[in-house]
């Protein structure tokens, strides 16, 4: 990655935040805070706890959008076998284990439970937990400074824009997390940026701590607001 280019887009992102009129991403910080307030792996009513942990009145985009319904699928898994799902999350959140193996195990159990449900419900063809998107939400909400939300197309676009020598592939989730930690370490040195974003989320319903969501927000906003960022293909 070219440091000057990362700083260039960081400055454009900062101006976009100051403008503020079309910034609609704070729901992610609200969702993170809601998870932190409600998640309890030992809850007796695991279904109710899970449902409450992934809820947002403004946007459910992270777990329910067009052709993407991982929350609904997980609710069916919990109804089928809540203790199995509880153990899946315990394993996923065990930082002493290799991240790739944790994710593989989680997806394996999702695959197996989907097959069981499909026997009685032939329309249950997809659990939406492969491809890292939803699992990255689980991880980034539990460990906000270790993991970040994964959206490969937008991430790849940003990495191309900053002329990264190599871009983590779709099966290199650990490299993605490492890159996001690096980007965060660069942009978080800008105290003005940090203060601007902190002011935007001063309402306590938004997560107030440090989180790699800021790095994710940079590549996401850059992707969808190129005109406002005044980015040319030669940048």
C-alpha cells in the first residue's frame, strides 16, 4: 500500500464526515453497542438473546438484506439445537485457537444443521454464513479492535485505489483482518479525524470505544461516494 494514497483518501473521508449530510453509517456503531449490551453466551434463552443482540431499528443491513438472510438462518439453527449453536459461538470466540480453523468449524456446523433442516423444509438451501460476511460481523462485534466487517468487493476496490502490491484473496480472511488493523493504525493517528467521528456518535447509543469499524467505514464510504470524494481513476 502507498501511505500517501491512504492518507489522501483519509483526508477525503474526513471532509465527507464534516459535510455529514449523506453519511448514513452510524447504524454500525449502534449495532455494535447493542451487541455489547445484550450478548451473553450463557443465556438460558439463547434464541431471545441472539435475536436481541442483532437488532437495529434503523437498519438490519448487516444481517438481512437482498438475498442475504444469515440472522433468519441462525434463528432456525438455534431452534433446532441451541446447545450446539452455543458451542459453535464459544469456539468461534476462543482467541487461543487459529482463526481459520474457528471459522471453518463454524461453517461446517452450519452446513450440517442446514442439511438436517432441509429434510423437512426443502426450501432451506442456504445458511448465508459462508463467504465470511456474517462471521466477520460476529467477530468484529465481540472483538472490535481485532476484527472488522468483511465486504470483499469494496475492500478489493479500495486496495486497488491505494495501489496495494498484493490484495488478500477471498479465502484469506486472516490477511484481511491484518490489513484492516494496519489501515486503522494509520488513520487513527489523525486526532482531528478521531474527534470528528467521536462527535458524530456522541449519543451513548453508539459504541464509544475504539474499533476497526472506522477502517471498514473508510473503504466502504470511498467505494460508494467516489464523486463526493472527488476521486479520479488516476489518483
